[in-house]
C-alpha cells in the first residue's frame, strides 16, 4: 500500500514538474533559447506572490491575477531589450545572458528578503486531502496542481494550433526569415513567446512555493533542474511528453523516498541520466515540433 | 614588381613570436618560482588563488570558446579533484602527488560522463552538465569516509605551515603553466583547427571529415582534468573541504564564465586578464557581500551584449596583438618568389 501511495503522490508531483517545464519548453521551442534563469523566474514569481499577499492582504489566487501579467510583461521586455540582441550575436550569447540573470536574481532576493523562507499562505488548502482508500490520500493542492498543469498544456496545444499568434509562434520556430517576408515582426512574436514562458514559469513558481510551504532565494537552482529533467525525459518538442517526463521524475523521487529520505534527488538524477543514455529522444516520440 | 605567383606563398605559424613568448614566459615562470625566496611566503601564498583562477578560466575557455560547449557543470570536476585528493592521500600518497593522481582519475571518470553529456546540445548541454554535477555531489556525500555531507580535512599533510604554503604555491604555479602550455599546443596542433571549425559550424566540420565527437571529447576530458587540479589546489589551500555543497557549488561556473567573458572568450590571453580582474575585484569588493555577486552578474550580461569580444578581444583586434600565437597567416615566400622569378626570366628571354 505504501508503494501504491508513493506512486500516486509521484504522479501528482509530476504535474508540478510538468508545469515548471512548460515555460522552458516554450522558450526553447520557439526561440531555441534555453533559459538558464528559468528557475529564478519561478522563484521571482513566488516572491511576488509573497509580496502581494502580505502587502495587499489578498489571497494567493488574487495575487496570481496580479503577478502573472507582471511577469509576462517582464518576459516581453527581457526578450526585446536583452535576448533579442544576444540572439543576433552568437549561439552562446543568450545562454550567457540568462546565466548572468540567474546569478543576479537570487542574490538580490537575499539582500531584500534575507535567506529565510517566506511563507505563501494557502489557507487550509495545503492540509486538505481526499481519502481514496485506506493508506492512499490525495492532497487537494497536488491534485489542483495536476489539473492546472493539464489545463495549461491542453490550452497551449490549442493556442499553438488555432490562435493566430500561436501559429506565428510555430512559424517563427520553423523559419523566422520567411515569417518576416510575410509581414510579421518576428521580434514581437519571440517577445510574446518569452512573455508566455515567464508568465507560466511564475505561475509554476507560486505552485511550487505553495507545496513547499514557502519560498527561499535559491529554490530556482533546484526547480530549473527538475523542469529540465522533465523536458528531456519526456522528449524534446512534445508538451504531453513533458507531462509524462514530469510524472516519471515524480514517481522516481517518491519511490526513492520510500527507501531513504536522502535518496529522492539522487535517484531522480540517475533516472534522468539513464534515460539520456538509453533513450535520448525521450519516452514520448514527438509528432509535431513545438 | 611584387606580384604573387602561384606557389610562392607559405603559411606562417608565427614561430618567431611563439619563441619570444616561450622565452619571456619561461623567465616569468622562473621568477615566480623563485619569488618565495625573495618575497615573504605568506604573500606569495595569496597568489595561489590567482593561479588556480587562471587555470579554471583557461579550461572553461577551451570548452566554450574553442569547442563551443557551454558547461555550467565544471564544479563536478572541481569537487572530484578535491575529494580525489582525500582518496589518494588516505592511501598514503603525499597531498601534492595525490592532486596529480586525482586529476588522472578524474579524467578517467570524465570520459564516460562525456557520453551522457554529449547526448545534449547547446543550452541543454549546459543544464545537463549541471545535473551531472549535482548527481556527482549526491554520490560523493554517500561516502562516510569522505566526510558524508559535512566536508573533511586532509589527513596526512605537511606539518610545517611554511613548507605547506610553499609546496602548494609551486604546485599551483606548475598547474597554471601546464594549463597554458597545453592549451597553446593543443590549439596549434591539427586539433586546434578542427576545434575552431566545430565551434563555427559543427555540421560543416563533420562534412569535411573532422571527427567531431572525438575532438570534443578530448577537450572535455582535458578541461575536466584541469578543473580537478584547480579543485585539489582549493582543497590544499583550505586544508580540506568546508562542505560538499561549497566545493560543488554552481557559483564556480559563474566565476569561470565571468572571467572568460570579461577577458575575451575564444582567446588564450583573455581568460588570464579576466582572472586577474576577478582576483582583484574579489580582493577589494568581496566584503560588499551579495551585491558584489549581483554586480558580477550584471557585468557578465553587459559584456556579453555590448563587448562580446571582451577586453582582450577588443585590444587585440585594434592593435593586432597576440601573446600566444595559434593562428595561421599566408605570406609571400621571398625565396620561393625570387627563385621562381629567376626561372621565369631564363625560360622567356626578352
């Protein structure tokens, strides 16, 4: 029963990893930029939640309405002001710029908020759970995280397939030159994709913070690795694959937790390395490139 | 009439300049090696840090600047170098030989790890190396004999602190000299040209018959060995490792990237300048605490965007400077041209 329970919790944890990975996938899929600061953007989102909740006295859901658009706006201008220039210079430049950003954010956060964990209050959501059978209880928050992750992925697929800007994004990913010839400013499309990536990252960061009971400045160094592992395990270019990758990683971690409390991260990393060696294309083969 | 006739050019590898650099470099090395006899050893021991910073920057530049592999996981090999020193020291070797043996061992470990990392490209390669570094740390802390998660100190160490400093100083000097000499010779060899073509266009390089993966793997292993030696030096200077999370910290990658970017990526001189700048900044500004790290990050972003060639890159393109010549140039061969002209004259009498 403990195994079954760990399996359930692992699957739900996978929803969180998939949500964290979504922004990374969008940025890479459209711009071919791996945002090394992705984890720090998540952390920043969580801190914005802390600030809005503690200063405005609203609950976490209202704070999302504020911080998600703000982070989208930030993403738009980071792309236009910094990354667009870096993209023109060389292949290495965007990596180096995002790595620089990933150094700046946590250290500024420590200077402002100290190293202590800042709570993101969720009312009693974090402790509520549904008992399925004896020994298996599903937390409401992990379940909600999973639902949001699925809705986001489905929405993203629909958006890329149907919406005009979504189709521009796929076109920009394939051939930005031709998109320009069609009279579309590819820089705006790129910036919009980055805005989306930042907004979703911030949302994922808030969910991560709620699950952890709060946020600390260096959380991003951990979450970026989880997000990245989910992407690679699932297979590049497939959003549903990322969900599957997140679930594999989540299950690996919770199962390892049964054996020893210090094992989850190590086993998660080893599973990732094993997938990379034996199935480098990921567990889900992608049909459409995002 | 100075007209180029086919066959009358030769490739110049700047041999004379290399010879000058070699002589001057050898002299500098000799002066630095003898420095502890003149200057107080407590002063020279503060230079150890500069030496291992130059080593780290040079090795990261070899990876990213010449082979196009941006790694943010070199801390894996820094940490392994430090912990390898414990392993061989415990087996009875003195700490300095342990550092050398450990670097060979780390090279042996880096080879299979390269097969994992090379599954990924570009940015994903970067995060992949980071995951590998995390996994290595998590494996190391499972060993109680290595201090588990707490760090440990070197057990069989030179008792006399003055000699301890001296030996570490000479080792650090030897390591940085070796790193620079190895880099110059690697880049002057056939492999150097192969590397630069891989960095510029991997597919084209493959198409002209360059063994891309083997070349990159060699550099990966060499860079790991260099990082390992730097890690051993960090460990020697601190007489141990404060904590595994410190020696396996991703901030080492941040410092390496910073030094190489500021100095000039893809040049041999740049990382040396970058390391010197970082060393001085660290000496005077590190008491500013975290704002100092923030400033490093901001500078790294600004330099990438607005000074992509770095300080040395700008200087060398403006004044045509090179200290470590690795390039080629085509120059007219006076003797060949003269003899060819002679031949033409005799064949076609006017």
